[in-house]
């Protein structure tokens, strides 16, 4: 007998096919189920509605306890690093050259290192640099009350009000309202001076990417600025750009002078803390798209929740979290950071020696009745140019780490200008040929 060409499939194969069909249907149903689930929410769902520009961070903290509790931790950071950290070291005592360099400026009396965000109000109220003439403008980067006050009274009126008067309306240190829009929690620019400065360069922050905002939000405060005119209006000198040369050009064009140096007689500019300008001047990290928040507010875990730590501090205190997010060899990059900082510091001290020599030589020459006044004036201009460059790096907070090549370039040019100032002051005493 011939075997039938079509074999009946054995029982096991029928069973297998049935299982496959059942599994496929099951998976499809499961996928449909997953797709229809609500998107997972990071953290906890909002509990309360926050008023626009709410100055009290504790209110926002009801919805976002992790961000709030880490913000509060900035009050208690005390650990020092070689060049940073959170202790208010008196820079004047650490480096007496600064007394000569800042002669005639309040910084020669009191110049402390910065501390955590939660201390901003205490520290601005305690500094010996305050006087009856101090304008309200000094509160511009210290308080979460500002966005609401600026909206209600306008920045012009705020800045014109004396510091002591403004104190009555300012109760909260830096907080959520300085960086976030209530409820959407979007990062926003809250300082009108930053908005104006960006517009002057043809930039509109509303078009910035999220990653750009993670840097620009810090530029609300960590920048060079000055108080313009009698009304002491807060202005960022960025119209020509944000490099030190652009900023010097701006001040020269506007004839702005912070103070007259009591020893050299030069018309000086005091730099504030151009962290944003130095970092964004084509540093390796900036060009690679790294943001301030990547290093200073790294993601942290609390149980199952991942959030940005709001305990903003020196990244060298917890390099595994800060640098380790991108670098596999953390010890190597931390060591590189130390080498960079030491190198910038040594170079900066040589620049200070050159500045002190220039200041003393100008003072001696200027006292001599035979000195050529035109050359003394030239020497003073060189002193101003040298010192504002040095100060751009000295007042910046990272001891060059944010942009090592730019820091060393600027210090080299500052030393050169200071030595030229000294030579010009000596030349002023030589009889005309
Ligand atoms: C690649 C990482 C990185 C990025 C990006 C970065 N920083 Fe830093 N920052 C550092 C390091 C490292 C230090 C040095 C800390 C020290 O010396 O203890 C520092 C120091 C500081 C300090 C002084 C801290 C202290 O302890 O006194 C401030 C303020 C600061 N940075 C602000 C900023 C701002 C604003 C930006 C963006 C414009 C920025 N940083 C971008 C790594 C970074
Ligand atoms: C100095 C500016 C600054 C302050 C002050 C600030 N934040 Fe943030 N916050 C940021 C930055 C930068 C991010 C990262 C945003 C991103 O990645 O888009 C962030 C992220 C967040 C997020 C998103 C989730 C996360 O953790 O990444 C929440 C929620 C938040 N902040 C809540 C708060 C609350 C609440 C306060 C006040 C207690 C506060 N923030 C104060 C800058 C700030
Ligand atoms: C509203 C203004 C404001 C904003 C916005 C702001 N800062 Fe600050 N920041 C300050 C002031 C003022 C201090 C110094 C406080 C003091 O010394 O009491 C400071 C201090 C710091 C310090 C030193 C902390 C320490 O322990 O020494 C770091 C680091 C820092 N800021 C980084 C950042 C970064 C990164 C951002 C953006 C995510 C940012 N800040 C946004 C005003 C601001
Ligand atoms: C968000 C990612 C990110 C974080 C966080 C980060 N880095 Fe980097 N870092 C980079 C990238 C990208 C480069 C460029 C690498 C390249 O081009 O080879 C770089 C380069 C460097 C370099 C070489 C710089 C140069 O000029 O050649 C050093 C040093 C360094 N990082 C140190 C640090 C330290 C210290 C920290 C922590 C405070 C840190 N980085 C945090 C991404 C990061």
C-alpha cells in the first residue's frame, strides 16, 4: 500500500500552533493595554496650585519635596575645596596684593568667597561693602521676591530705591521663582536685565532649547554687570558680545568708571562674577553642549524617583555624581581639574605682581613734577585694561576650570598690559628727546 501523500499533522504540532496563536493574541492585547496607560509622571503629582512668581519656596516644596529639600541643603554646605567650596574665606587676608589692587574700592575692605544659594540674603546684608548710598540693585541676584517685585514696581523703580528701603520687601533668599515658571515648571529668564542683554545681541531666549536653558538660567545672576547712571539700573555690558574684549569696548564706548584707583589714579572697572561669559567663550565643555546644570545639578535618586539635585555647590565635592555622569575615569578628570586650577592660580599671581608693580611705578612717577602728564595718562589707561582682564578671571568662580585656555589667554594679555603700564610710567620720567 502506498502511503497517503498528505500526512495528518500529529497532535503535538496542532497543540503548538494553538499555543502560538494564543500567545500572539495575548501579546497584542498586552501592547494595546500598555499603550492606553497614562504617561508615567516623574516624581509625585502636583498637590497644590502655585501662585505666579510665588516668592516662598516652601509653597512650591509641597509639590516638589525633593527639589525643595535639596535647595535647603545649600544653607549648610561648609566644606572647602582648594579654590572653592562653601566657606566665606576672606580673600583679602589670603592675598594681601588685593589691598593694593583694589585701593579706593570697597572690595579692598571685604571680599569673601561665595557660599550656597540659601545664604544669599544673609551674606549681602552682612558685607562691610554696604553704605547709605547702596542701591536696591544689590538685591537683584539674591532673592526669590524679585520676579514679583520687578513685575509690580518695574526694574527702574526697584533699582532707584535705597537698599535699606528695599530690605523691608525682601524676605526670601534665592528660590524656585528665580528659575521656574509656576505650575509648568518650565525654566525661564526672570531677570529683565538678562532679557534686555540677550535682545541687544539679537537673541530671544524663548527660542532656546532645553539644554541651552540649563545654562542660561544661571546667567540671570552669574554674569558681569554694572549699575547704569544715577538711577543705578542693572545692565549687562553685552551689546558688543560677551568676551572680555567685547566687554572692555562696551565700557570704553560708554565712558563707564566704577572707581578711581587711589594709588595709580586710573579710572577702573570692577568685574563681578562672569561665570557664564567665561564658560560660554568656546570652552571644551560648552562647545560639547554640556550645561551648568550637568555639573552643578546632576541627577540624583531618592528611592524610585530621579531628580536634579538643587543642592548647587562645587562639583569637586561629589565628582562621582557630577563628572561621573559623562566621564568613566573620574579620578583622571578630577586630577586634570586640579592641575588646571593650580596652573591658572600661579599665572594669576604673576599677573597680580605685575599689576602691583605697575600701580606703584605709576604712583611714584605721577608725584614727580618732571613727569610727562600725557604718558602718565597712557600708563593709567594700560593699568585699567590690564586689571579688568585679570579681574575677569579672578572674580570668576572656577579658578579657570570653566575655560582653561581662555583663562590663560586673558591672564597672559593682562600681564603684558601691566608691564607695559609700568614701562610707560618709567618713560614718563625720561627727558623728551
Ligand atoms: C564641566 C563641569 C562644569 C560646568 C559645565 C560648569 N561648572 Fe561651575 N564649576 C565646576 C568646577 C570643577 C568648579 C570648581 C570648584 C572648586 O574649585 O571647588 C566650578 C566652580 C563654580 C563656581 C564656584 C563654586 C565654589 O565652590 O565656590 C560657580 C559659582 C560655578 N562654578 C558656576 C557655574 C555656572 C554658572 C556654570 C555655567 C555658566 C558652570 N559653573 C558650569 C564645574 C563646572
Ligand atoms: C538656580 C535655578 C533653580 C532654582 C532656584 C530652582 N530650580 Fe528647579 N531646576 C533647575 C534646573 C536647571 C533644572 C533642570 C531642568 C531641566 O533639565 O530641564 C530644574 C529642574 C526642576 C524640576 C524638574 C525635575 C527635575 O528634578 O529635574 C522640578 C520639579 C524643579 N526643578 C522644582 C524646583 C523647585 C520646587 C524649586 C524651589 C524649591 C526649584 N526647582 C528651584 C533650576 C532651578
Ligand atoms: C537669582 C540669582 C542666582 C541664580 C539664578 C543662580 N545663582 Fe548661583 N549664586 C548666586 C549668589 C548670589 C551666590 C552666592 C551666595 C552667597 O555667597 O551667599 C551663588 C552661589 C553659587 C555657587 C557657590 C556655592 C557654594 O557652596 O560655594 C554655585 C556653585 C552656583 N551659585 C551655581 C549656580 C548655577 C549652576 C546656577 C544655574 C543652575 C545658578 N547658580 C543660578 C545667585 C544665583
Ligand atoms: C554632560 C557631560 C559631562 C560632564 C558632566 C562633565 N564632562 Fe568633562 N567633558 C565632557 C566632554 C563631552 C568633553 C570633551 C571630550 C572630548 O572632546 O574628547 C569633556 C572634556 C573634559 C576634559 C578635557 C578638557 C580639555 O580641554 O581637553 C576635562 C579635564 C574634563 N572634561 C573634566 C571634567 C570634570 C572635572 C567634570 C566634573 C566636574 C566634568 N568634566 C564633567 C563631558 C562632560
